[in-house]
DNA sequence: TGGAATAGAGTTTTT
DNA sequence: CTCTATTCCA
C-alpha cells in the first residue's frame, strides 16, 4: 500500500507513536501498514500484534483492510474491540480467580439490561430517559450524583448478580480487577503482544486506557505503542469516551516517551469540502490541505425547505440523479443522527427505488444479538460461498469453532472446512425465514453429532435467538420481514447505498453523502443540552457535524427537514450551528 | 395589571 | 440549558 512521506515517517518510527490528524488523512491506512510491519518483525513464533478499537465496525474495518492489502497469517494478529479483548484474554482464562466470576457468569445483552433498568427507574419514580451511569472508573466507583439514580444502579447490580450475569461495564472492570490481583496476567499478555495498536483512540474510556496501560506498565519487555485518533471526532463522550493529550498518554503509559505525529494533507475530499467542514473543528489541529485540487462538487443545505413527509422522495430523487450521472451504489451514503428516522427512511427508499440495492443494517430482525452463537451460524446459513464473502465465511466458521471449544467446551476434531461443507449442503423448501434457520440449525447439530438436550447453554442461546427475532418481527409494524429472501438480503455481500447512523459510518468515506435529521435535539442530543452548560452542547454539535461533513469526498447534501414534532407537539428546529453558518450553498 | 418567580418541554449514540 | 407559558402577589 502506498504511503505519503508523513505517513511513512509515522509507520517507520522507532519506538512509540501517537498520531492525531484530520479526517481523510490516512490514519487507519498508516495503522494497517504499521500492523503489517509489526507482524513481519515479530521475533517469536507465539508473538502477536494487538489491534483494538471501540466499535465492532471499526474493528471490522481494520480486519478487512488487512485482508485486502496484505497477506497475514491470521494467528499473528488479534484485532477487535477492547471489550472483546478483555473478555477473551482476561476474563475467560482467569475467571476462576475472580470472586465475582468464579461461580459462573454470562454476558447480559442490551435487551436485558435495558429492561431491568427501566423497571427500576419506574419503581423509583424516575422517568425512562433519566440518566443512570453504569460505567466504572478505575477505582471501581460508579458515579451517580442523583441519590435515586445511585439506588437504581446498585439494585441493578444486585439483579444481575442474582442472575449470574455481567454487563459490558463489568466485563471491563472485572478484567481490570483481575489484572490488579494477578500481575502475571499483564506479564503474560505483554509476552504475547509485542505491539499494541489503538485506532479511534478518542473514543476510548477511562477503564479501557487503564487496562491497556496496565499491560504496558507491568511488562518486562515493553510492547510498542501505535496510537491513532482525532479529538475533533470524539463523539462518544456521552458514554465515557475520552480523548487524551500526548502528555496524558505519556503519564498513562509510564516511561513510554511517545513520539507525536500529525498528518496535514487530506486525501479524501475536495478543497471546498475541507474548507467547509474545517469550520466545525475545535481548537485541535491546523488547517488541512486537500490533495484533490478541484473545487467542483456540491454542498447543498435544505434548511427547513423539505417537509418530513416529502423527504424520502427528495432523497430518492437525489440518489436517482447520482446514479444517472455515473455514480455507483457504493459511492452513496445516507445518514442521520438517530435510528428511528433511519429505519422509516430505509423502508421508504426501498419502496421508492426498487431496483437500487441498500446496505442498511437496521433492518435485521437479529440486531442486538451480536454475541449469540446462533447469529454467527445464521450468517453462514444465509450467505452463498462465493465472491469476497469466501474469506469472511472462513472467519465466521472459525468464530463458531472458537465458541464451541471455549464457551461450550466441545472437544471435537471439527475444522472450518468441514463446518462450511455441512452448512453449504443444507437445503430447504420453506420460504419462511425463521423456519429456514431453525431447520438449518437442526440439520447442522445432527450432522455434527451435537444435541440441544445435553447442552443447556447452547439451548438457551437457541431459544433466545428465535424469541428475540420473532418479537422484532411481530412488534414493529412489518419493518422486519420473515422471509428467506429478506433474511438473505440482509447478510449478502454488503453492497449498495449505505443507510446508517452518524456514529455507524465514522471512519468511512463516500463520494456522495446525504444527511438528514440535522435538528436541534438530535444534533446535539437533548441530554447534551438539558442541564448542561452551553459549551457542552456546542462541542457535541460541532463534533457530530464535523464527522458528518467530513465523510463526503465530493458531494454533500444536508437536510434539516421541516415538520418533525417532539412528543409535546413542538416543531424541531434546525441545529444551532448549521443555522448560524452562513455559507454559499449550491 | 405588571413584574417576578416558577413550572414545563425537549430524551441517543455504543459496547 | 433555553425558551415559553403560567402562576403568584402587591
């Protein structure tokens, strides 16, 4: 992969590196190059490179870029979210030493935790949207200034404990606790991982820094650090994401003496776009220069000019125009700050443009079940063994094998190849999606000599999987369709116009970006406005707008649509910053 | 009846 | 927090 001089300097830097740079300057490109370089330079057979980020989407981005640009033996690198790292490398192997975990545990998913919290809030006379903090800091303290919020949090922990469940926050805290209790964990990890790479570091939480720093600080042979981020894109502050300065990183990773780099060139967008979105940038970083000299392209803002009921038609027209002008479906992305309007938009767009393909993850009836064993199996069941999916399917098959051996303690000589062969040979007449999957799972269990009667955990996952999917299908006014064709279309090679949340497309780029819902209360969210000093809302707002506008390479269409109403019936207004930004729009 | 005090509306992103 | 509507009281 070709690197600029700035990027090469960072990638080839001896020692530790911290890079902050503007969007589109090739931070992730440099990171993947560094990972590949690190892998080549690994000294011992058992050494690995660790690459962590905050979201699954960002982790998958790293994996795909590595797969596309380099040939790396899969065992030489571990890439994923910090949560999954803590689970796989600390909690699972050492759970028996942890007092809260040694009696057994499983992970509570979002459905369960939200249900418990909502019930407790109602009992205490709090409203569903009153905020309850559940994140631990490194002292193990969960800060809630409100008395009732604190009580809710404590009772919530009791309920989880009685069910032998841990939530996402506890998975991090117990991992950190274990590392404090047993220094050998950090020693072992630092012996395995000779390099630690962190992408999108501005979204990392306090406890996550603490875990990574512990590995570094306790090690005898210091791993090298390669840390990449952009404080101006820190849009996870609301859930504890924290951007650190170079000095703070140096203090965290003791004696790391990190070299600082920044990239000044933008390889993504036209100069006109770079100038446009630079206005939303905070204090960090200088002006960036676009490599593309052309000032063509479009920046449009439909400020209260389109009614929300005509919005889908307007966006469909834009899409049609783009496609007629030679853009491909993969060049276009439609984003909004919240999922609810995205779902209805997706549905309308699909109806309006029946021949256009969309990549819209929100339509899966399985969302919220990432960790379910059967979700991975259904990915295989619903995809064809061809094209780019070939290598991805092998990855999924290996995940299934890992689950079977680690979580369910099956010791068989099953290989990924055999598993794929079994699932590929499954055939069924049914057109009903969930029925098709059920048949396929039973076929697979049968072929592999497994059965649900003797395996309680696998059975529990099996039941939950269908229970939640069915509930999604039944309760959402037909948004989710239970047909084999619909389910297959969800997992098929992700091509088509991306429809996603602003958070979801962070780190990605598109020739044409169409953003809607740019309204005060969405951008920034009410919780950044209510009971907050004005600067909190302004910061949150400029970061979100910065992320949104900087996704675009050539064309940016912005909508602050008219006609959306709050629960009380008041109209939503254009987001403050956009309203105040005087710009010569097309 | 005018000015001050109080109440109410506005509710997401991710693991 | 900010904006608006309502209530309170002299």
